[in-house]
C-alpha cells in the first residue's frame, strides 16, 4: 500500500463530510506546487486546512512518481522527536543518533510530495526540518498546514479562507448553491434525513452560515444540533450567542462580525453549553487522548469522579451525535477521536475540571498496564496482535510517557519505556526508543530490576547506533548495580549487556561465553523472553563464526517459541536457521526457513527481517538456476535497503553472497535482461514483493 493509499485508508478523519467547494484554492495549489518547493496552507483553526491538504494530495498524486506521504503531527508534543516521527511515518529505519541523514538520503533523488499537517505547535522544529530536507532533496515538494507560516526561505503561503457564504438578500437558489450552505445541508441531512434547503428555510440557513462566517468546523457543530432542535430555534440561539459576544468585545472598525478565531470559539462555547454536564466532563477528559480511544479505554480512564462506567457508552454516543467526536475503525475496533481544534478546546476545559489529578493517574496506570501487557518480546501466542495494539496506541503511549516524566512519576515512565523497547526496535524507531529509555534512566529510580533491564535496553539501542562508548558506560552501570544490590536479574542483564558488546567489537570467544552465562542466569530467574532475545542475537551473530553452533541455537529458539506458540520468535528462529542452512550449503532448507519467516514478518511489519528474507530467497533462487527470479528479488530487496540505514552485523557475509548471486544472474541473463528484471522487482511495494517471494516459481510479481 502506498503512503497516500495508507493515509486514505487509515488516517482520514472519520465522520467528516465529503469535500465541498475549494475550487479556486485547489486550482491555485495545482498552479503553485510545480514551482513552489514549500507551500504552507495557513488559516484559522477549523477553516479546513487539513481537509484541503488531503484533497490536494489526492488530486496531485499522479504528478509525483515518488509518491505522496502524509504525516500527521497534531499528536506529537515533543519537537525533539519530530525527525524520528517523520522517518517512522515514511517507514524508514533510523538507527543513527539522528534521523535527518536517513530522511535526506531517502528523499534525495525522489520527486515526491511530503505533507506535514498541523505544524503550528512545533513551528521552529518544523521550520528546521523543512529547511534541511529542501536543501538535501532537490526534487522534493513539501505541503504544510499551520496556523502560522514557517518562515523558511523560499516558502510560499496560501491562506485558506472560509467557505463562501450567500450575501444578504440572496435568492433561495443562490443560497442553496453557496459552499457554506451546501456543507450545512449535507451535514444536516446526516442527522435529519430528508433535509434540503428550500425557499422556506433558505433565509434561516443563510443567516446561520453568515453568523458562522463559513467556518467548516463551526458549521458542522451547528448542523449536528438539528438532531434535537428545529432550524429556527438553532438560528435564534446562535444569534443570541453572537450578540452577547459582540456586546462584550466589539470588533474594530465598526464591523459586527467577530474575528474567525472568536467565531469558532463562540460556536464551541455554545456547543459545549448545550451538552449535558456529564457530556461536558467527558469531552474534557477525552481530550487527554491524542491518538483517539476505544470504548474499553474510555471506560477505564474516564469513568469515576462524576461519571459511572455504565454511562460512558451513552455519553460517547451523545458526543458523536453532536459532532464533538468522530468514529472510525482500526483493525476491528471502533475508535473515537476529536479534531485538533475540538480537542484543544477540551484541554482548556480539563484544566478547570475537578479530580484532574486522579484522571492523570488513571491514564498513567492504564497505559502502564497496556505497555506491560503488550510487550512484543513476550513469548506469547498473541505477539502479532500486540504489535497492532501498540501501533494504534503509540500517540497515547507517548503522552503517557511525557506525563510520567513531567508530572512526577518517572518510575512508571521507565517501566513503560522499557516495555516498549521491542516495538521501537522492530519499527526501526531506535532514536525514539533510546530517547525515552535515557529519559527514564535520568529521572527514574537508581536501583531495581526495571533499571537494570533499562540499562540493557539503553546499551542495545546504543550498539544499533554504533555508540559503543555509551553502551560500555551502561554496561559498567549495570555491573555496579548488580554488585550493589545483589539482584540476580540485574546480574543476568549486566552479563548479557557485556556479551553483546563483546560480539559487537568482534571479541567472539568472550562474547559467546558471556551470552551462554547470561542465558543460564536468565533461565534461573525465569525470564524466558530475555532468553529468547539472547538465543536470536547469539544465533544471528554466530552464523559467521560457526553455522553449526548457530543452527543449534536457532533450533533451541524455535523449540522454545513453538512450545509457547510465539509466532514472532518462531520467525526469528526460522530466520537464524535459514542463514545457518545457507552457510551449510543447503539452499533448499534455507529457502523453506526463509519462506516461513517471511510469512510471519510480513504480518508483523518487520522491514529489517523481511529484507533478510528477500536477500536470502534471491540467493536460493540463483543457486537453483532461477536467475530472473533472483534479479527481481534483489531489486525488491534493493528498494527496501534504501529505507534502512544500518547494515547488519552480518553485512560482510550478506554482501559476499549478494555479489555472487548478482554476478551469476548477470552472466546468465545478460545485462539488459538482468536490468529489466531488477527494475521490475524494485517497482514492487513491500507487500507485493513479499507475495512474490512466497509465490510459486513462474508467478508474475504484477
């Protein structure tokens, strides 16, 4: 699935009306983007910048062979994580200390449109990011939505106006054709089927759209009220509300219309006032969820202190009816979310609600349980489901981490950060994983098993970033902690850290001895997930030194994971055994193992593991004389290599086998046919590449 298709399938704000109007703005976007490398859509909150950007991305996608990528930033609170978040959205593995080099390298030769949505709260960080991307990627175009311009050299700005409203005294037909009225009519028909604008109600609808100044979000909030009140009453109440506003704070130059931000604010105040007290309280509490929420979580976190758990569903339904909440599906679960402006309003109200500290405690405790209960390194049958859960909840988990570290509970923050180490490693967001673990180690408790495990995770991330000095410092801390406390689990992780460092610096004999000692210690304290990690790491590195030993370790990992029906570790066991089989000159066994691993890793979305599978399956195809297939698979692997910035520890072994496979394919096919086959593989999206790798010989990659 392309970045644009994925955006439309998963990230389109649910519950919003179809796109209406904006013809002039779209025409201007089509005119400006070919010559403007940076175009910023500015405008008031609720004016429809995000919706216009999505529509433009849809209309213009054919102009960008490198694709369209949409990155939503509203839920990101920390500018220090911006580069990592953008790299993750582009599905790039960024194990270096900074994600920017990976982003620039990936985008350097691509004619692509990158959309950065909701930048105003990270203005300087976004400006720095955009400036560096434009300098490093000359064919890149960036479309930004923000309430303020970025101030980057070369920036073009398109102000997004309100929807057109009918003039006073317009005929009914002209009223019905105006953009603001069309939006109101569409939304009104959703809550009151059969609603149309006719000669009888056209003046009232025109009055309403004028009062709301054509702001789409304000219009949608007002239209939702037709569910419970007649149109005339709706207009009268809005008139009363805006008359009060104008009397309290008259606009300059004799104008009777308040500024756009006051219009939206007044509409939200009015909509908020028409909610029941319990709905208002739930609105405020739900604003804490930056990534949306499902029913079970809303009940767990928002119930209490004035809201009974059994009331939550009806209150959610009421807020959906009022267009405060939108609904959508992710996997099989219904999730409730807010537009950014509505959520920001709710956060303002939250500061004035009673028992807010207890709400924060429930939020923290819920996401601590969720993180601990969804560790993807656990030897459990639901490993793949855990991956999906963490991905869906990542914005909320980030908010929980920030809450822990800023509101005085770094111990819980450290627990959450460690529980997520496997997610960050699998997704390639190593910089972010290290950021949270380091923050927890800095602020959290200076003793305890969780700290010992977090020291190991910190060292692991540092090794992936080739920061051996930092890894060694963490190893020293771990040993000192184990000696000081006498904690056997701490001692086990300290030994494992030292073993991984020794393997990283090519001290293989000492490294394998330490890893064996660590396995025994981990088994003694009953930490089987850590045993599984130890076996995979040892088997992966050991295939260079001794494929026989690597095979034995892989078999042990496979037996352990099969006994506990843990699919992800089964895939990693198969991966290790596949490489061992290749080294033992058994391409048939290698192919079977890699196919098994690829089926699981494709579901898990482990791009690094899939790259290993595609590479090895290219080698086995070449060994069996299927050189066109080998060339296609090398092309698919080559495309994936471009999104991954750190070569594996087995790089020398991989490179040698790759060169051998490539040379044989070139010789057999000839350069033109080889190049054609390789380009065909490189055009495949990852899911199609995996499907081709798993398909029987002779099937086309499409």
